[in-house]
């Protein structure tokens, strides 16, 4: 969508995710305490990898549309000062952060990262689980674990042919499952 290609919109998304990441470091792979641009990009990259931008982006778009509709309506009518303050486009980023923070109070467990038990180290070539899929190894996000369980248990039980087809093609469940669960 062209809206999200605009530099100012990308900056809003990045800033909101960065501020949220700094205030909620338990959601990140590593604890970082620097303010450099590279660290900001790394923090936001972690948030995007976890799919949090898919929750934030529709909020930013909806707020933008609401602000534009208000500005258009204001041309023909005189809105009250309270409405001018509430729907001031200058506060789009602030509003997006507030709404995103509220949403994440409920959604946060889906994005928490945890490590699988097993050996750690650069020289470890064998995995703790023989023949494990890539999505079953390394740091995991709770929502990814959930879609893996859906594929490995529910889909296998109710549609073995589709389950076998997806496994044969090595299509990870998060490719088709995350957009459905996040909505």
C-alpha cells in the first residue's frame, strides 16, 4: 500500500515501535541500552520480525483517515475545540502509541520470546531434537509456537492430506497462520 511507503509514515511506525521496544525490553531477543541509530534499527527490526508492525500499521492508517476526514469536515463546519484537540493530526504518532500500548497489554504474551532448552554454542552442529524443523529451534515467539501446534495437532488430525502437503513443501505454519491469528 502506497500509504506505508511515505517517509513520514515509516518514521511514525519506526518511532512507535522503538519507543514501545525501549519500554518493554522483555519482548526483545537481547537487552540493549544504547540510543544509537543502529540500535534503534535493531530494536525495530526485532519488533517487525515478531509481527508487531502488523498490529500497529492498521491503527496508524485508521488514525490518518480519521484525521483527514475531520479536516475535510472542518472546512464546512466549525467543530468544538475539544474535537480539534482530539483529532489534531499533529498527535497521530502519540495516539498510535497510546492505542498500540493498550492493544499490547492483551497481545503481549503472543510476542514474548523464549529459548528452547538444549545446547548452546557456535560449535553445536547437532540440534537437541533430531530432524527438527527450523521453526522448532532457537528463540521462539509464543504465537509461532501456537501456529506450529495448530498445524502439528489440529491440521494433522482433521486434514492429513493438507498437513502432509504443507510438510512436503516445507511451508512453515507462520506463513499462512499468523495473519489469521493476529486479526
